[in-house]
C-alpha cells in the first residue's frame, strides 16, 4: 500500500485522540493478508496521564462475544446434546411457569436469533418488582454465578411481549439463558467450556471471559469512560476475585449484563469476553479461508 496513505491514516487516527473525539484507538490495517499498520493511540484506562494503550492490549468486546456463546451452543448441538427446535424451558425448567402465553413456543433457536419474545426493558421492570416480593431464592446450581441465578429465578413468570418467531427484539437476557444452558448441558461453567472447545483449539491464548491475575494489567477499559459515569458498562473485578466475580461501576446497570454476553455475571458471559484485536482479526481470516 502507498506509504503516504498509511501515514495519512496514522495522522487521522492520532488526531481523533488528540482532539478528544476518542480517548483510545487501536488500529489494524491489512491488505491481502499483510498487516501494513498496527498501532495504538491514547490510554488504556480513564485517568492515565500519558498514552498507555498498546497494540496488544486486551479489550472487553461486550456484545461481540454473543457469537462466541452461540458457537458454544452449536458445539453442543453438534454433540447431540442441545436441540435448536426444542423449547428453551426444556433446559431451564424453573422458568416453565403455567399460563405464560407462548412460552412453550420459544425455542433455543429463538434465543439465538433474538426472536424469543423477551423484551429486556419490560423484563427488567418485572424482575425489579419480583425482587421486592421475594425474600428467599433457591441457591445457585453447580458452577452458576449467584447473580445469574437471582436474575433467572426472579424472571420466572415474566410475560413475552411477542409471539416467538414473529419479531426480532434484541435481548441480552436471552444470551444469559443460553450461557446457562451451556453450563447445564456441558456440566462446566460456560467460560470453561468455551476455552476448551473454542479458544484452545483455535490457539486463542489471549482471549478470556475471566481474565487471569497475570493479564489484568494488560486490560483496557472501554473508551476511557470514568468509573462514575452512569452510562459505563465496564466491569472491573475486585483485587482478588473468585472465578467470575466482578464489581460494576454502576450497579443499576448490572441487570443488563449477559451471561453469554456481557459481563458482570461470570466474567462477561456475552459482553464480557476480552481479546487482543489483532489476534481476533487473524482468527477471522483463518476461519474465512477454511
């Protein structure tokens, strides 16, 4: 590629950070499989006084980890352990509440495609009201994060707002359910299953749902958002967390984090995976060429 154009791109991206349009940018440019630019600009964490972002810094990828949970589900479909056309309540029987319209029609495939009829906003209101009425809940299952157990049990009886299969309603909660189905069917926490069946076979050694202690210094926050920002959805784990433990900047947003997605529960189950972008791109290229 023309070195002048590459230099122009470098100046453009550096300018975004310098002007404050974005506190952090990691950029990778490639052509025909050859990387021609791979640099980082800005800070890894809000408040860093000097540029600290590195090209191999590990980023939380939020809902981009939903396809990873979907791939884990499909591994179990290939194993003959999950049926895409089976009602998801077959795998989560505690949600099988009589008289919930259309519930038995909601399939595992509908959770994957966001067509289950679950509306996260209305569900959040239902869970909040249920929490006021419920004094005790059954304990978590083996390998299940307490937050996931709480959210799922409080959601029992929540109505569906659309008939399954008739409308697409983006649902983080649907991927919480999928992540827990992976746990129940495989017998291990979803992040362990993903590591053994996806990350390790693909050589994705720097990709995690729960960062090990030695890699936390490499982690980058999302766009340098300050910890007290109401819109922040980043999860910082405690200084010495147990597997899957975390602390949310804004506890009021914790209900939106997925188990297959996102993070606060079981280390960003679906919004929670962390990757170095260069390796993510390389894996994409490898998969695309197969």
